[in-house]
């Protein structure tokens, strides 16, 4: 049975005429400081709105919760909890409650008394017997494809409103979607001759280089930006890249290759993957090349070990050296593809990027076109500020020296999106 990451969102349908203290919006909550347990114990709780007690696993966590009257975001993930601590029910201003990675066996009805609570995130629902009885909660499965999984089979007959995340978020622009759940990508191109702060155009608007037909290309990972991955702090993630020809190639050799590598990156930072070779000598078909790129946030020890196998792979896949008498590199490529499938099946691993892009020679103004240069793959939201979002490359430039975006005047601009930048030479 295929396994997927499962995140559950609940919105309580409750109303009250009682005047409440001002609540922070999701965008305001995103900007406030996140406090850990040690930091909470050193500071006045009245000024604390957002705390991360994930992985603490001790009684001190419970005693600290009751003193946080103003808290609006509480992360209690990975604390081996079997029920929601009673201290949580005293947090009248709580809006977001994160309980993933626990062994929640029951949900106390007092949760419904938290009139401002609009989101609860929990995983592994097949162990949570009380969910069948919840009738006043709206449930959305935050995943890109449901598949046939135990959690879905368990929940599908529950008397709740059950929606896949893409449908849940598509119905309205009123809900904020975490950046790591964005499924839409836009593709930009920067000229090979540009230096420093450079203009970006849509990769579908450029003229293809016909001289690259049946040529060999080098593909490098230039930058990888992790603005927002699941959880906080340092992330262990896995980068997988697949390359293949579109159309036949005049070179008689394998036409599909996989390259994987794990990396560590801090929240809202760049991974240390600057100019890392991915493919050296990738063959181009008569109609172009096809790339598939996945970035997976790895969140369990078994899959950590799998990803670490590729930690030392830093020289790229030397395709140019592969011959019928020397298939060793091809075998490594197959192993990389197998490892990627294992990580994708991990229940708690979250796919950040799932990109499939073909670079063509047809020059039709619609398909992405192939030529040497820098390609930018950017995750974008379906909506922003309550309206459908349309990204415009003309409003931005890209600084090749540091991998950061600027506005069209060259002033630094912090885009709150995850993105990948790779070069073709």
C-alpha cells in the first residue's frame, strides 16, 4: 500500500459575541519571533505569541504552556503525546496547534471550546480512534495526491467535510497556504552572457539554440533557497535530478540518468550547493531534453540514512565516461533513482519541489526553450492578499553573485518563496 505524507487541517465552526483581544493575522504571526522552551522560561509570557516546543518530551513543557496566555501558535510535535494536554484548553487566543509526530489516541471535546482555533495539524490518523466522532470540524488533507492509504480509507466514511488540499485551497483565496505546499512553479531564464544583477525572462519566451541538438551539456546546481520547509531550524533534505533526451540521439548510449544528493539547510537560508555539478556530458535529443527535479524534506532516521549514502557525491554524474564496457556510473544513476522512490514513499517526508520541465527547440512561445544559460524554478502561491496570484518576471532581477532576487531597480528584495537555480553550459 502506497504511503504519503498526511497533514490534517481543522477549522472549528464556532461563534461568540464576547469581545476578544486582538488576534494576529497569519502574515503577522509569520513575522513574530518563535520562542523555544529555554527562551520562554527566561521571558515574560505576555509578549510571547508563537512557541516551538517540538521534541522537548518532558513535563516542563506542560507547566510552561499554562503561563502563555497570549500564545496564538503552539508546536507540540514529536513529544510522544497520547492526548492533547489539558493546559492547551486554557489558551483562549490559540489559533494554530501543531501535534504531528505524536501518538494521539483521543481528542477531548474541550478542543471545540477554543473559539479562535482555526488549524490543527496531526499525522498518523489511523491510530486516532476518536476522529470518527468529530462532526463540527472541517477536514482538509494537505497532500498533492491521496493514493490508496490507510489514513484515507479510515477517514473517508467519517461524517466530516473531507477535501484534498489542492481542492480545499482552490475553493477560496481566504486561506493562507504554507510555501512548502505550493504546487505551482514558474520558470525564468537568464542569459549566459549576463553578469551580476541580471534581467530575467520567461523560459518560454527565449529563442532556442539549434546548435545544441545532439550535443552534450553540463548541468550544475547553482543555488537552492529554502525559505520555508516543514518544521523549524535545520533541515535534512534530499535533492533528486533526472535527465533524459526528448527524441532520438545520434549518440548510442543510455538516454536517462538520475543524480541524487542530500544536503542540510537552515530555515530561510540557502543550501551550500553552490555550483555543484549534476550532469557532465548529458546528451541532447533532436527535440530537446527533459528534466525532473524533486526536493524532499527528510524527517525520519531511516530515510536520513538512505539520503546520507549520497552525501559524498559531489562531482556530478560523468555521463561522458559511460560506455558499454564501463557501466558503473549508470548503475549509480539507477541506485539514485531507487533511493528517490524510497524517500518519496516515506510517510513523514514532505516533497517541497516536484518539477518536470521539458526544454525544446520548437520556438512556439508556449513550451520552455533550450539554450545555454541560467534557469530559475520558483514555487509560487495560488493566491496572495486574497486574490489570484500572477508572477511577473519583469518586476524582478537576479543577482548571480549571491543567488538573491532584487526589484527591477536592482535593490535587494526578499522573495518569500522556495526556489531552485541551475545552469546549462
